C-alpha cells in the first residue's frame, strides 16, 4: 500500500484521517465507532451503543457513562462548559433509568488560562452537581501548550444506581407506542451559534442545558416508559434514527406537533440549519405505551423542565426508519446526517 492510500475503509467512504465530522453524532461518527472502536473494544454491553452502560456489581445494578466537552465559547446564554459537563453525563445516566450519584471531572487546560476562569467553571460545576444531586468524588488535571482557542476541555464520568423495576431498552418498544418530548428543540445549538459573535444578528436565546434526573426519576417510578434518550449532538432526528435502528421499527414525527421556538426558527433560517438536527442539552425523548401517554405528559407538566412536554409522534411497524409527516400530510424521510451542521457545540 502506498503512502497516498487510505489506511482503512469505513462503510462506503474512504477515511484516511479524522475530521470534525467524526465527532458530530452523525453517520460519519457511527461508522467510526462501528469499524474502529467496536472492532477493538467490542463486548455485549458496549455493542448496545446506549447512552450509558448497565453493569452489575455485587448484586447492585449500576449505570456508568462518560463524555468529553469542547464547546466554544466556554460561556453562552443559559450555561457554560462546566454546567454542560455535569448535565450531559447526569442526563445520560438518567435516561438509562438510573439515579446519578457520583461524578469524576477531568480538566485539560491550555497554558496561560487564568485561574479565575477555572474557579468560575468549578463554581458552576459544584452548583450544578448539587442541583442534580450528585457528588464530584474524583478528578484529574492536565496542562497543554498554548493555542488559539479558549483553552479548557472537560471530561466527566458518572455512576448511578438503578432503583426501579422498570425495564428500559429497544427490545421493549412496539408499534403503537407514543413518542413524547419534554419541550422545544434546538435551543442549545442556536444559543451557542449566536454567542460566538460571528454572525451579525442578535436573538433572545438561552441554552436548554439542565439536569433532568429529577424529572426522569418521576417518569420511571411508574409503568409505561419503554425507552428514553437525550437528543444532544445530531438533535432529535439523529437520535430517533438511532432508536429506529436499534428497534428495527419506524418512527413518525408530526411536523405541527414538534415544538420549536420562533427564535430558534429564525436562527435556523438565517444559518441554513434544520432544527430537527440541532443539538439540545435539556431534552429527553420518551417512548411510552399509549396507555401511559397522558399520565407521563401530565407528570412532565408538573416539573420545571417539562412544562412544554407533548406527544410528537408514534412508533410504527412500517415504513422502517424515521419520517416526518408534513403539514400537508406527506411523509418525508429524515436520514441521519453524514457530518455536522455546526462544530464544537457541546
């Protein structure tokens, strides 16, 4: 093999080097996971490709999840990289049906960053962890050479305990189940895009970044929940594609039911983005039995992070994949994007 030839084939596309799209949550990232990471690390727990790993330790049912955060800018309306790091991992554990308990926090910091900035982020992490009911029990710090960005990256790993008998997972999902959402989509990506100051417009936006464990624990305290996911990178459409692939079923969204704020619509139109693929950091997709739909929606409405909860679609046997039923009644296929709409949004 010559030096100009690619080292490996991922799916039907030759990939010689890592590009930004490999971290986007889209098809490029999924191929990388399938052809490289699963090739070397594959085991029954990892192959489920869920938001966290269910593991048993001496009779306890635990969930473990890890994530890294590289958002630019570090501070944005509604949050910052510290708050984001806590919420992201807490929510990944919660949607697996577990109560988050402990976090580790790792900082990678560029030389020259002011200590006041690190203290401000730590204050945010501590405040958010307290709100989420978790303790930071371990951590690490590394310093790297100066660069052009703001120079702080954070990794969080969390552990939680499954305290209910509710069984969650793609194998529980059936045709006829309802797809519920706890509020409007696209707020996080729109807020980060505007906060970068690159575009010459303003909008009243705030990230939806929030710890959802309290809300989710109320939902799984009773029957009816089949599966949950938090639609972060790649947004609602990408996460639904992951659910469709895992279940082997079809998922139909109704265009007029999906909540999108006027500000997010405006930003999306100006930047040429599709809100259905825009990142969220305080949303949960709940796949539930039709009998439980009203009870679960009512329960979400009682919580500060679920007051705009609604049904946005349903699970069907056919057609497979993810579809949008438009306002005029036609079906439009929602595929998983190849790469990303905007980089560095989480």
